[in-house]
C-alpha cells in the first residue's frame, strides 16, 4: 500500500489527472491524499511534514505528483522523503522551443477565471449548463428542450442524472434527461410526444439487467420496481424503442460516468466549452 500525494499551489486538479492516469497502468493499492492551494513556503513545510509522516508510518516512500509555479515552494516539497514527479518539467521546455516563446507560469491560470476572457467565457458556459441541467433533470421541466444540447433517455436508474451533470460541469453542455416509466406504457413503448420534435438531440442509456436490479434494490428492495423480471422487461422494451427509432444508445454497465460522457461526446460531436 503506497500513499500518493497530489499537491499544487492551485486546485491540484492537474496533478490529480496526471497522477491517476499514470497510476492506472499499475496494479497497485494506494491511499490518495490531495493537498490543494499550497501557495506559501509555510504551507509547503506543513505538507512536507505530512509526507514524511506517511513515510515513517508505512516504511514506503510516498509518491508525489505536483505542479508548482513557485520554484521556492517546489524546492520545499522536493526536499521531502517522497518520490516527486512533475510532468511540466518534461514538456514546458520543448513546447517553449516549438512555440518560439518563453513560458510565463502563473498561479491559478489553469483553473482560474481572472484576466482570461476565453476561460471566463467557458466558465460562464459551464455555470449556465449546470443550472439548465438541474432545472431539466428527470423530466421535471419539458418546456425548454429547444435549448438542450442533448437529451438523455432511459428507464429509471440507468445513470442519466450523473451523466447529465458531468457533461454540464466539465464541458458546459446543456444536458436534459427524461425517464421512461410504466406511465409510458411499456407494453407498447413509443417515443413520448414531448420528445418527438427533438428526436435529433436524444441519446439513450441502457444497462445490464442484473446491474439495474442491484441498483434499484438499494433504493426499494423487494419491490416490483426492483425485481429482476421488471428490470429485464423494461430494458428489453426500451432497447427495442432505440432500435426502432434509430436512437443512438450506450450500454453503460462497465463504464464510469467519465467514460460514458466521453463516449457520448465522441459519437455526437457536441461542442465542448471546457473549463
């Protein structure tokens, strides 16, 4: 068991993304620790104490993924008893040479909104998208689907809400979602009238029946809603609908929310307003 630190003078999101991508290649059990906004030497010293304590407790060198603008703070962190990795060290110099301009590192530039109009615009897109997605969750509001970038469709508990929110939060995409329920007459399932004008925006989600049964049982154990028979029946009927209406759809059983969102973006070519 290794302790992994993600440390930055900003949000540490870049360090986390880089570190977790690297660690995914190794069958390793780890303890994740994120230290964000380590933006003074004093905070860096406290971080070093935590790193060294982790080393003393486990006997294994902690692995540190970090991104720092300040050389002084970086020097403090690298003085710890951990093994440090900063991918910026490897790419900034060659990129600077290719672009024929020096790098101008600035704290919070990656995930901040000050002074950068392009980033601010993307941030505003993201906030608007999140507000829209929350207001159009689970078919609660069907009056403004003309504003939607995408409408996720599926039976209850197939991941529509988390996927919608992920698309909005990370890519600024206005994602509505609409549930298909017993009220939609599963025996003769048709595309709901409210969705027909927006047929081109619809993307379907489905699941393995066993997985849906497990998810629903956590919510309403022993109910008809959660029964294996009902789960299998609903999924069978909704997949027939997808095929009949030529609605693109994804079996999300073995995918994370991040992977589901990425696959949807790849298939739909939606414009991303990435923050």
